[in-house]
């Protein structure tokens, strides 16, 4: 794609990755983009450096605007591979450029690139850089979602370069939110935001909340938010800030998701009467089979739902592998304010349900106990018990939701 002007003299010079489907273990069925930005001012400045596989595209885009050798400053807001590994090739062409990053960014990036050959300037919150008509203000954002992270605010244009915050994994020809909404829908865009937040930023909700409050206290006016993935926000600023405020508080709808896997369909047969019981309590239910669904999609549904029920057969005295993988993935994301229950079938010992509850308690989730277990194939009596379990969970979920 060609460069796109955000505001007078500020350009998107990144690349779109239409083909990626696995982003360090997080499924990306819609691809992604690697966004970086060029400010054409008296001292031309590049913000971030894209993934090394796409750096030639970014260099080509920059070259359509200015001679790359004229770049005076390079700001690295985040040192993760998809934003910084293209830096080495860029520095081969502009070795005299000043590089700005946090202290932790310098220490981390030095493990991948010998920075001793370059002029690295460590910045902290409140530091500024005058590049001509514009002033850049740096705002450290440690653990959003790496320790090195920071925002860069272009004061005169009221543009916030937000690195991974407010992003989405979408490969699209639309560069701006209003273009995307006009061609698709706001619902689809919000769903992409939730998917991204749930699978990447969920553990850092309190940090993000504090940083949003800090930005408000600093009196920073925002007319545009330019993340390092996905579309750029210029028309729905209030909507994305409100959505983030909802997400960082772990708000969810009164609904339940049943996430399960099965060996010989015994656990699967338990799913449907449980779902009917919950629905009969007036609570919507979504059902997800793990081996038929990316775990990132399952996590997104956990994020949307106040109640989470996990079904699993016992295999080798433990949790079935696909369910164990999902729970391990979920545990790392540190969900909160969810009601958890478990069920499953077994042939000999039946430890899976107990182990799932132990994992939920380790996550500090509210648990609805006891779970329900069935020996081998569920009988009509077992299925009736599953239905009653669903009713009981639905009632408990409504009470729990009312308290949150």
C-alpha cells in the first residue's frame, strides 16, 4: 500500500500483512497491519520500525515522501519484534539518526541489536523533543504490555501514537476508523478491538486504566489515536475510549459461554442440557468446541460473558490436552469478575473436573461448585441432572452479575 497522510505532514508508512494467521500463538484470521509513522518536519522523524519481514515496504513508503537519509530522529515506542526488528535495516541507511526510547527499551533492544554504534537517547514521561513546527511529548507506559512501552504525543496536531493500545489485528485497505465503519460496520470494528484486548492486553487492565486517567490529568487533547496495529482512530475517539474504560473494569454482559472438548462425545452430550437449563433462566448461552475453534476466539467469548463453564473428559488422570492448553492460555491473561463452573465425563478416575476448579481458583475466579461428572456415557438420569445443573448455574449467575 502507498503512504497515507493522517494530518498535514504526518504519514502512515507501514505495511499490511494479509497472510498472517498465527501471531505468537494468537490466531489472527483477519491478518494484521504493522503501523509506523513519518513526520515530515524540519527534522524528519520516524516513529517505530515495523516487522523485519515488511521493512522494505516501509522504506519504500518513506522514500515516496522524503529521502530516507534525511531522517533525523527515530522513536521506538515498543521493542517487540513486530515494531522494532526493522530498525536494523533502517539504521544501515541512516546510521547517524538519533534513537529515542525508554531506559528499559534500550536495555531490551540491546539484546537484539548492538546499540553502542548509534546515538541512543533515553527518555522518560514528560520529556519532549522539538523537531521544527512540532513538539513530541513522551509518556512512559510500562507493562502496557511490555516494560519498555511508551506513547508519543504530537502536541500541535493532538495525535497520540499509542503503540499496542487501541489496536486491532485487521488487514484492511481502510486506514481510518470511519472508512472501516462505512465499508463494514462499527460492530465489526468493536469486535476486533475486544478480540485484541482480550488476548493481549487483558492482564494489564489496571495499568491501562491508570494511564488513561493520567493522560486526562495531564490535559492532553486527542484528535487522533494512531496505534501500531489496525485502523487509526479519528472519528470515534469517544467510542474507543469508552470501550476501553468498560474493558479495563472487566465489565461483561449477563450471558454464559460453554467451552468444551470431547473424546467419544460423552462430554459433548452433557453440553446441551446444561445450555438449555441456563437459557431457561433467561440467560443467553454460546457454545464453543475447542478443537473446532481457535482458542483466541474462545477467550474473546470469555471476555464477553459473565459466566464461564468448561467441559472436559478425563484423560490419563488429568485434563484433556486441548482444554488444558486453553486454561493455561486463559490463566496467563488473568481474567477477573467471572463465575466459573466445570463438568465432564470419565471412565476410571475422573480428576479433570477437580483440576479445572483448582485452575479457576488459582485464577481467583468466583466458582460455582460442585461441578458435575458422568461415568462413561450419560444416561437419561444424568442428562436430567445436567439440565438441573444448568438451571442452578443460571440462577447463581444472575445473582453474581447483580453484585458486580
